[in-house]
C-alpha cells in the first residue's frame, strides 16, 4: 500500500482533533470574555486536551501502524498526526498560565512517543513474524495504552492557576 | 617578587579602609489613621528617609498582592518624606535598597476594625463616641495625603485648629473625600473655611456638615447615617459600558482558521512529510509573530455624576489593557487620573511606579497574556458648571431651562423613564418637551443612566470630551450625568 494515504489520514486526524479542540476552547473563551471571567483556565484545559487526545490517538494508531508498515513510515504518520495542533498549542499557551517548559516538554514527549510506539509495533511484527497476529497484538496494546492514558489524565493536568 | 607580594598584601589590608563606607539610612514608616483601617480598604504609609552620605535608593512598599516602588536620590542632612498609597492589606512591608549597602526593611501591621471607624481630629475636648463606631483620636499629621486612603475610615470629625494644621496635600485629599460624599463634620470653623468646604461637598448637604460643638457634630453624624450616601458605580456596571473587547478573540479565530485551511489545502496536493510538517510549523511561528506584532488597544471609560448647580462632579473611570502575549508589561497612567488609582481586581499582582515629586503613580506593571484584560480603576472629582431647571407647563409638557453660566452641548434627558433628545442650549435658553414623547433607553449608556437616577428624578446625560487628559486611548469615552432638582 502507498504510504501517502496513511500519512494523509494521520494528518487529517490531527487536523480534525485540532479543529474540534480549538472550537471548544474559543467558545469557552468567548463565554469567559463575555462574563468578564478568567479565560486562562479554558486555555489550560485546551492544552491538556490537545496533549491527551493526541496521546490517545498515537497510542491507538502508532503500534498498529508500526506493525503494518514498519518503523519509519509509522513514525512519519505519528509526526503528521501531532503537528497540525501546533498553532492551537501556541495560542492556547499564550492564553494560559502554564510554564513554557511544560508545553515544550509535552510536545517533545508526544514526538518521542510517536517514534517509540511505531518501534514497538515494528518489533512486535519482527518477534511474532505473523502480520495478522502482530496487528491484533499492536491494536490490543494500543487500546490498553489509550485506556491507561485516559485513566491517568488527571496526572497530565496542569496545576490550577 | 617579595616586594610585589608585600604590595598586594598592603593593598588588600588598606583597600577596605579606603573604600567608602556604605551610607547609613534612617528609615521610619508610619501608617495613616494611627494604623487603623477596615478590611479590604486601601490606606497610606508615611515614609521618612535620611542618610549620612549621598546615595541613590529604591523604596518598595508591598501590601498584599500590590506593591509601589520609587527611586530616590538621598542627600545627607535632608529628610525625604513619601506618602505612599497602599492597597488593602493587614501587613505592609517597606524596604529601602541603597545603591551600596544592605537593604532595610520595616514591617507595619494595620489594625483591621470590624466596626466602622470614626476619625476624631479635635485639638480640645474629651473623647468622642458614636454608637457602633470605633473612634480613633487623630492629630493633623495622622491624616493622609492621598484621597484613596480616606476609604479606611467611615466618618471624620475635625475642628478648626486641626484643619489649619493640615498641609496642602492633606487639604486636597480632604476636599477630594468631601467631593466623593465621605461623611465629614467640621467643628467651629471660621466662615472662610466653611465656604471652601461647602463648595466641595455636593451630596445634598448630607455628608459634609458643620457643627458648633463636638456633641452637635455627633448628632449631625447620627442623623446623616439615616440617609444613604450616593453609592459609586459597581465595576461591573462600568464594564458593561465598555463592552467586551473581542478584537483579540476575532484575530485568533481568523488566524487559526487560516492555519487549518492552509494545512487542509496542502493535504489535498501533497503527502510529502516535509511539507506536512512545515505547514503547521510555519503557522505556529506566524501565530507567535502575530501575537507579538498586533497589540490590542487599551480602552478607557469615564462615568461622572453631579447634581445640577454643583461645583464638582464625581467620576469613576475604568482603564482596560487587553493582553496578547505572555510578558510583563508597563502601562502609563494618565496623570490627570492618577490621584486615586487602584486595580479593579484586588487579587491582581500589580506594581505601581510612584513619582516621589508629584506623589502620584506614574505607571503600572503587571503580567499579561492572551485574552487577559487587566483593568485599573480611577476615581475623583472635577469642576462642573451645569445647572438645569425643569418646570411643568401642563400634565405632559415640561420646560427644560439651562440655568447655568455656560452653554450645553447636545445630550439626552431622562424624564419619567424615557429618553428625550436634549438640544444644545445657551445660558438662560429653554426647550419644551413632551413627557409622553421620547423612547425607552436603548443604548447601554442610557440604561446605565436610568439605573443611576431615582425613578422620580429628572437627569440630563451628556458625552464628555477628554481633551485635557493625556496618555489616554484614542477612542476613550466619557459621560456626565446631572440630576435636576425636584
């Protein structure tokens, strides 16, 4: 299969995530501005959401993509999924009270996770030597990782301003 | 070699002795009102500094989340005195950092009274008590130089000798308090002083009173407590006049929409990794540049009120600084409004730069971020010459006359809950209006005016020119509401 389609799908997924989160954040901010409330909380929540949702999407797609298409294409797909949210991250960080190191570290972690998850999927295929079994195993692993991320979401939460 | 070592040793030993000793600074800090205040109310600190050697020094006064700092040039034999307004706090820390030498600190505890405070500045006479009030005996020097510090007390009784002992700045602050309808009784004053104070008290005679004796003063105060003072407008009310600033929000929406559209467009034509990564990366860089380049403009709204024929109008102003990037910013405070400035939000971390010469805040420093709107609140009074007379010609026809010495501009008349157009009128000129005409208040400023006027009262509303006020945003808005006599 051509690598172009999965890469486009990954970018499209990242774009969809970014559009939805940006819409929610800007809506919350507009309400806060109209009520003369502090919009920084909504910005911090939007940042948390961009990291959490992209993390979950990476966990679901990364290992499977690695198992099916190999480490390098899967890593590229992961980066294509992560990058569309950067403009949202820049704006939301400027509206939040989070330290810049927190935001940079989260983005770097997502990048690292994209590479590592793709590698795990690739290694699963190498170890099992059966693509269908590696696919199922990678999918199970992805779901488990995504569930773990969701359950541990409060650990990602930034401290209250 | 030995000679060189001895020379170095000699220099090392003699150096400290030859170096100028750090200046010895004598710091005294005293709170106004003998240290009494009320919870959540601003006050003032009187700081005296003297030194034995010329030095530059930075004075910082920290009260709660707000601080005030100023830079001074101290000279030997000259005592520098500062009267620094401080925000609401029970503990105030004054520190002086000379250019050389150690920092000196003084910690002041402000006594927070749960009961209303009665300031008593009577040179002669026994203790004065008013039911429910905590009385604080004062000398002239205990009275503040900043009108904002008068918020600490709820009523004040002063006699002629205390009044005479006040300096110019104290008198100005006292007159400012009188103009803002603070309850003040002057005892046994000469006619000249009484005339001066009568001109400044424009609250229907309910708040600035004259008495012959201290006991009369207390009776007057007790009777004045039965009448409510004109309440300042809540900050939310002024904010409503300003409207929410959505320029930054609109800008971010457009920028994000363009970024998403660019990414989608690129996605349609290519799947090259470098392009897919570069597009959002460039968008993010452009977003950062946009935030640093585009500065949302500040806004200023001034709302002033006065009674027809009064010499002074009270004003409140709201100066809003919308943020765009995360940075510490410094904003200039309009000097004409700086006499009584404080952050509208008491929980805001804010630092005022104080000019020791003028005794006013010059600028405010605070943290900004995207969508954050930091606001400063100003209040005070200004001279006014508007007088209006309303006469009923029939059940529905009213004659509105300009009884003042100056012409009016065009404005609005609030009559029986409806808004009428008020044409510009010269002194003595009049216009006839039908009470059944007009229209219900439709603009925010008209609704605000109706809320501020009692239903049975008639009032005129005019837009004000802020030509005499410097360092204000270009599209600042101001209004004057003048209540007509019944």
